[in-house]
C-alpha cells in the first residue's frame, strides 16, 4: 500500500512539474540551450542563445526572473568551452552579463529593505537595522536609470517631516509609470502605497475616500487579488471608501461583482455588512438596522465593524428622535461588555474600539446637556491617535456643535 502511495505521489509530482514547465518560457529556453551546449551543437546553441537574449533585451518590462535568465544566458555564452569567442577583442559580454545581475540585486535588495522599514513602523518589537544595507544600496543604484529603482529611492527618502510631500510625489510617479513596473513591483508598491494612505487617513490628514482611486486601479489590473480572492479587510475598505464618496453606482457594481471573490467562509457576512453600510450612507437607517439585526455575523472582523455600524445607526436615530436614547445607551453598554470579554490579537486594536464607544457616549450625552461645553466637545479627538471611525466621529462633532449653537 505504501509503495502504491509513493508511486502515486511521484506521478503527481511529475505531472505538476510538467504542467508548470509548459507555462514557464524562460525555464524551457534555459533547459533547451543548456542541452544544446551539452550535446556540442555549437551552431544551434549560439543561434538559439542569441535569439533568446534578443527577445529578453527587447522586453519593455522585465520581471526579475527575466533579468536572472538574461544573466545566465550571457554567462553560459561567455563561459562556453570554446574559448575562441570569449578571447575576441571588444567582447562586451561581460558588461552585458553584469547589468542584469546588478538589476536583480538592486530590485530584490530594495524590496527587502523596504519591507524591513515597513515592519519597523508597523510591528511592535521589530527593529531591523537597515542603515548599512541602505547606504550600500544607495551608492550602487546612484546612476541606474530605471523607474522601479527611482521609485524605491523616493520611498527611502521618507521622513516624518516630509511624509506628506513625499507621499504625493511617490503616488503621482507610481500612477504615471505604472506600466513600466514589473508585475511584482506593481503589486508590492501598490500595497505599500495603500498603507501610506492609511497612515495619513489615521492622522486625519486625508479622509477614507483617498483610497478609492487606488483600489479602483487595483481592481482593474487585478493586482489586488491573491490567487483570485480579495481579503475581507480590502473588501470592507472599498465599500466604506465608495459609500463615503457617495459613489453608490460603483458600490453596487463592486458588491455584485466582487462579493464572490471573498473567501467562502466570509462571503455571507461580507455581503450583509456591505448592503447595510450602503443603506446607512444612503440615509436609510431602518433598512440598515434590519439588515444588521437579522443576520448572525460569525466572522470576528465583521462582528467588530457591524457593531460599529449598528452604533452609528442608533446614534443618528437618537439625533433625529430622542426616544431612541435608551436603545443607544443600552447598545453602548452591550458593545463595551462584548469588547471587554472578547479576545483580540492586539490590545491596541481593542482599545481603539473602546475609545470609539467612550467618545460616542460623551457625544450622545452632550446632545441633551443643559450646560453644554463647546471647548470639551471641540477637543474630543484632539489627542486621539488610536480610535475607530474617527472621520465619522468628527462629522458628528460638527453636527452637534451646530445643533447646540
């Protein structure tokens, strides 16, 4: 029985390898030219190698695998057992061999350095020292005329002082040169740019609608997908950005087209939340509440953001009709208790939800306060850097200040 399983596994392995080989033109050519050389078919070898080198060099955008394949071809030609070609005067193969391997190093090293910078900024307890690597990289890349290298040099110029100006420069350059980047660098830098945008949104320099053009590009080019699926977080961000922008036709198209791209275990939760969120931003509070209360959200992420949305609905109903006050304050209490007993991967994230409830409660109480404190309400978010739905809270503060004038 074990032998049968072993034979079956080996057969499956050979089939998968063959299937992948048929899709990989570089690998096919690499094997073929290597075989021509090993069989001493020199005329065919040099003819095929030259043809393949020409194909690779004329590619407008080269993936790192193309650069590596180009290096290996030049290397194989230069180190051919027949030394006649190698010893000819004015042989430029060495320079041609060096250029693609330099590019492979510079692109891959830049991606590693950038990832370390990102992790230093985002992940508590990680502190990668990139000083020496960055110094070397900047020297080696100084005179390289390549849009991806230029983009990384711009990214490595980020500081807290120039973050906003540099962000605009990077975003404009990325969008302008998008077609010039490899698929890998398009996708990698797309998500870095999304994270930069998120940082500015959390700082309340931008609102969430700033995400929408980027996400539309991600959908159009499909770089937003991972093996055909979209993450629940990205799905929710697109819906939220589109509805905040009041681009409801796009929201409707997105929900119909891409809800099925969510992982199957969260599709139903995602669909109900997206429909409810859209009803809320269209001003249909009761329809939104019906959708939220008549579906049992099972996935933890959608439970969290559903409770935020439910709070927002009750809050708006309370602003319009004081009879909803008890519903709102009872929901504050139940939401807070839920947060305190739930396990969150990050205590910082849990605190951001708790602060949302606490600030909401202060705002709701202020609506009926006789001795309304304008300065207190105006400054509620002044020192809040870790709070959910800060844009929405800021809008409600402005509405309440206007009501209490």
